[in-house]
C-alpha cells in the first residue's frame, strides 16, 4: 500500500480520477483536443475530453505537413500515423495558363531534416490521437455535446467554471473544471459564446469536395504528393490516400458556388470540367459518395485565452486549406497551450504567464504566415512565381520551409520572405492591368460574401 502511494506521488502511477470537478475540461476530440489532453494527462492532471461525435467520424483535411512529424515523435504516435498514411514528399502545381507543371520537394527546404509528411484518412487519424489521449490517462467521452460554458460560476467561491453537456441519450450533465480548453474546431464554442469571432475581411471562400477511386496519380515516388490545380474561379486539391481513393476538392468564392443549380455532386463534376488537366486525371474515376460542401472558411477570434480558458486550433482561427496548415497549426497550438496550462495548474504564475504570452504569439503568427500566401494564391503574379520558381538568395528554400510548417524555430526564413514579397509586388507592377483586375474581383467577392452572411451566424 505504501509502495503504491509512493509510486503515485512520483507520477509513475496515475490516480483513478472519477469526480465531476477535473483539473481541465477539453471541448473537442480532434487533433488539437486529443493532443493537449494527452500532454496534460501525461503530466498527472485530471483531464476530461468531450467529443460530440463518435470515432471514427468523417473530417476533411487529410494532408499533413513535414513539421507534423516531430510532433508525432514527441507524442509517441509516429509509427501508428505512418502506418495509416501515404508518404508525401512534396507538391505539384498545375496551371491552365502554362504548358508545364511545377514541382516542389520538402527535402529542398532550408532545413533538409524533414523531407516528407503523410496524407491520412482523418477518421483514422483522429481516432488514433483520441485513443492515445485515453491511454495517457485522459477521461474520454464521445457523443457529449457542450451546450453552455459559464466561466463566472465559481467567482467568489472555488474558482471553477460550469460546463453544461448533453449526451447522445439526452441526459444533461454538469462539469466543474478548473480550466477550460476549447478545441471544438469550426464549432468555435467559446468564440461564439463570448462574441469574439470575426470573419476575415481579406478572404472569403467555400469548398466542395468528394472522394474518387481510379484517379490517375503521379508516377513512382511522387504518387503520394499533393497536386494543386488552378482554374478561373479558384483552385483544386488532389490528395492521394493509402486505400487507393483520392480526395478532390474545389475551393472558390461563395459567389461562384451561388451559381449552383444542380445537386452538389453534379456541380462538383461541372466544376472539375473547368480544369481540363484535372478532368483528364479523373476521366475514368468514380465518386464513391455524394460530394460535400462547406463554407465560411476564413475567420479568427479577438482573443485566444482569458481567465481560466484558452482556444486552440480551429477554435481560434481558420484559414483557407491551400497549404494543408490546419492539423499542424492545431497540434502545435496544443503543445504550446499544454505547457502554459501545466504551469498554471501547478500555481507557477510567473512561468505560466510567460508561457501564455508565447502561446498567444504562436496562435497569431501561424495563420498570419500562411495567410499572406493564401490570400494571393489566385493572383497572376503568385502563379508566375510558383510556376517559374527561382532560388535567388535561397528564397525558394525559405518558401518551402514555410510551406513545410517551419515557422516556430530559428530557421532564418524571415529576411527571405521579405525578399519574396518584394519580388511578388515587383511582378505585380509588370502585369499591372491583370493584377488590378484580379484584386478588384477578389474584393468584390469578399464584399458580396460578407453582405450575404451579415444576418446569419458564422
């Protein structure tokens, strides 16, 4: 008995947490929520994670970045993730305005240590991370939807929040955690409740996607590489998956999708026909389930943390998926957030505040770095740069480092990014009429999208 008590005190054995007053309650069992839950539970905290659905459940966002791989190492799940994924060494860009295609390889980034990533079925990937959180000691609940979070419930008393939950059976439950982490993804539970969610005024897009069998992939080692196809209204993703299916999606302005007069699957095929090089790869392919549409892509929140709560991953901000940044930014925010919350729970106020400030910087920096490229990806100038790349002053290597997710280390991408932007704006001047026309078109689409949604919740 004494030996068991000693082992528990040393953190070798975790106590059987059973109360309704955990240290941390995490809303959402996706990559961000499962990661932060595993990390905090592994440090001995009582963590409850609530997922509204049942794993495995469908989710889009199958392409990961090379900088995801060291995060998997730190979590101890790399082998499991690689077992369900297909290797992605780089990306292919295909333009209808150019006869050639352009290839980029992560091994050519400034740091050559992260030469690949993987594509995964998100249903499998998310389930692996969710079960890993449970294995590390988190209490996991599926089919539990958070209906209300009251951060003021404990004021003047035990300083605990009140979280109301409804189970799939219709039973109402109340939790009293010390700290709340919102990892609810695009449900943005806390951001909506606090009224701090903001639509992007620089970007508006929607997506329509489906999964296909028998799509023509790139040959050899490039089979698993992601392909991106431009077309008049936006761009397509083409993501090969391990089971032989291929995820194909169109991203365009909501204004374009408002033209739809057919069912989503038919409209997706009509849109694919606007990109002949993509249509050629899908000429013998078959869509295996009806197409799915989603909108209101770009948003952020006025804050990412407050008194006894934080928002991580897509619960704070989401940008267009052009460069597959979503899962990486979500998991990276979970690592930064877990460090801050761990210090806070232990009463280490000075260290906690320092970690929270680092967390805030990380949450803002990540989307901002990707957004500069994403908001301009349909411009003639950026297409020209991607289709005719140059590594002057290692700028191409720096761009690849950013697209690989190498944003938060000491890799010297900053000065090269300034040089890249200079070349971009100089290129705009050489094609000023076309650049201006595209800018006007994009601003009009954003304005129309915001007006259409003004009366509706995001």
